[in-house]
C-alpha cells in the first residue's frame, strides 16, 4: 500500500510541474577590478520568449557605468560588457539590480578586487540589493552556492523524475539509503571532474542521455510490477551509480552557465553539491510525508505504480525527442 501511495504522489508531482527541465537560469554579473577604482563588468541576462529581461546593475552615484558596444547572444542569454569607474572603491558601497523585483529571476554576483579579495552574492527579486563588504567572508560563497544547488535540483524536473523512478524500483529503507548514496557519490564525482576540466562533453548529448536514463529506469519499474526480476530491481544502487555519472555532467553544465568565483571554486563547488543533496532529500521527504498522509485515505488501485511508471517514462520520452530535435534541427 505504501508503495502504491508513493507512486501516486510521484505521479502527481511530476504531471503538475512544467514539462521543461533545467529552468534555473539566473542572471550573472562578474565584476573585476583592473586598477584602483576601475572595473570591467560582464553582465549575462537570460532571455524569455526571445525578449531580453529589462534588468540592469546600478551603483552608488559616485560611479560611472559605461556600456561597451556590441552584445553577444549565447544559449538563451545576452551578454553585455561595461566599464565602471568611481571616486571610491566598491567595498562599502551598495550594488542593486534595477527592475529585478518585477521578475522571478535571481542574480548571481561575483566581485574580484585587485588585491585578490573575492565576494559572491545571490540577489533575488525581493532582495535586489547588497552592501559589498569591506572584508570578504567565505560564508557568502557557502550560502549563495548552497541555495543555487537546492534551486537547481528542485527546478530540474529531469533529475527529480529520475529519483522518483528509482523510488518505484527500490524496496525497503536499507536499499533506498544505499541507492541514494550511490547516486550522490556518482554525480558528485563527475560534477567535480567536469568543473575542473578533466571531463568535457557537449551539453546536448548529455541532456538527451539523462532523459533516456529516466525512460530505462521507468521501464524497469514496469517490468518489476509484472514479476520480471532484473539488475535494476536486484541492485538498484548499481543503476543509480551508473546513471548518476551522467546526471553529474548535467549538474556541471548548469553550474558552468551560472558561473563560479575563480578564487573559491572548491568551496563553491562543495556547497553547490551540498545544496543539490539537500534539495534531493527534500524531494524524497515530500514523497514519503505525502505517502504517510495519503495512507490514511482510501486505498488506491493496484495498478497505480504501473500508471506512475508509464507517466514518468512518457514524460522522459518527450524530453528525449525534444532534445534530439534541438541537437539535429
């Protein structure tokens, strides 16, 4: 009964969410001090429906912001470049993103000073300004990238669909713990290797294979309900590890789009990964808590897990064709 309720809840969560995956696309502002009180800026703004979001950085009146000619369009982003000069340094002043409160977009800000000091901030629509501290703190990097990791996994519908499909295959708490641990170890490994440049694969094939991995696990869940034992049903942790390597490359692609503070890459990477794990555990907790709540209601049909598996597989198959189409057409 618990398994059926779990399957029904997973089905509801997946079908109620948007079909598109990887919707974490914050704006990105990189500020580099090239000389005392002189800065170069890269401003990366996501587009929606082909339109550039009307958001822009704003500084203390003592600074002069000059846009350089020419914009670059890259993978759904428009990149602007600026020069910033002022009568004082940035530390101790306030940075804000104008019009951010009119959007649903987050903004990641990295500031690198000429003395090597680095700061990293995450601005949100309701918190669109930040005071740049006189002394940098690693806490800002930890907090910012933990939240980015949580946000990425909770908005990455393909990763959540994979976790839900695994939960339909796994039986028992010990095996669930082992399977989740294997998935964590695998995607942490490839995320780290890709971030440091030891593995380089183009994102489109990786994203397509991630979608295909969901289809395969959903198919295994269906076979299990029909009484057919397989590697996935006997040792789901091995499947979680193998496909987790692919998902780690997907996380790395998202992280490269977001940007990393160059002086704090290990710290930012560690806490982004911690955020991913927190988000993943939150999703599993919601599934299990929902199961406990639904268990008090009327029993569900026996074929609920099969329907859930087919639904997850159909959604993933849509992603496969969508991404193949984007690769070749």
